[in-house]
C-alpha cells in the first residue's frame, strides 16, 4: 500500500488541452515535492510546497498544496508535446520521501 | 537547482560479482543522501538513508549485508551491491538532501544488469 495515491495513472491529451494530476494521502507531510522523470533518467525537481494552502506557479504549471498538507495537485495549462513524461509526487516525513506511483502524461501534437 | 552525479550510468556484471555505484553532490554538501531502486513501470522505492560519518539506515526488507553503503564525505556516498544476482537488476538512483529547503535532488541513475 502506497502512502500517496496518485491519479490518474495514465493521461493522454491533445496539444493545447489542460490537465490535472492529483496526489492524495491520509498522512500529513512537512513538504511535498513534484518531479518529472524521463525514461532512463533520474527525477528532476519541479517544485517544493511547504505551507498548507500554498499555490505555486511555474509558467504553465500550477501546483497546490492542500490546507491540511495531505494532498496536492499539479495543473498544466495548454499542454505541449514537451510536457510528455512521468510526473511523480513525493511527500516528506522525517526527512524521507514517499513517492506516489506516478502519472504518465502523453501530449499528442 | 543542485546537481547530483552518479557513476557508472550503466553496468553489466556476472552473477556473484560485486558492483560499486558512486553518488556525488557536485555543488552542495549533503549530510544525508538516499538510495532508491526503481523497477520498470514502477515508482521509486527507498532502500536506505545514508548519513555522513555514520551507519546507513535501511528500509524494511532491504538486506544491509547485500547493499553496503558508505558515506565518507559530505559529497560522496557509495552503494555496493555484493554477490549480485539477476534479481538485483534494476535502476538505482541516489539523491542528496538540502537541509534548509527539505528538498532532495536526484542523480541520473545507474542501470544495473546482472547476467
């Protein structure tokens, strides 16, 4: 059983559409991190959210941390083929990270 | 962002041999580093926490005598897979933690194939 439930597992959309990935847990985290991973490479950090209710924007990506610090979402506006990849959320407890199962996003041109 | 390197990126070895993987934080000091493994189509699973100057802490189910971890300096941790077997074939990824931001930065991973 994973500490973090990530959904959906797969997402295939057309270029220009919006998408949202969810990360939910019954546990409270000191921080939550979103990563993107390409095949055969290590995860690359996108953002760290720390404060409950926090919203961070990075260009077309919007990250939200739930008020209770148990859940988070990643929203991509006007997705592009370059956004294709595996998106991972990871919650921090006692300095350790617990990863969600990942969401494979495919953006079709 | 902070940079972490791993060496080698790929290794193929025979069953029964030992393999050492290095993890270096290039532009920051990492008191704590972590080792993960990732099987195809799966997420990252934490194997152990590597603390500079002290013994590593292993997750449940991970054999400490099989996966030897040494963290001799603030920028280097090594993972040695001893007497490797085909079931140890996996993608091994390390990370370094920056304390002030409670953020982990990951290396590019090492693909281990045991024949």
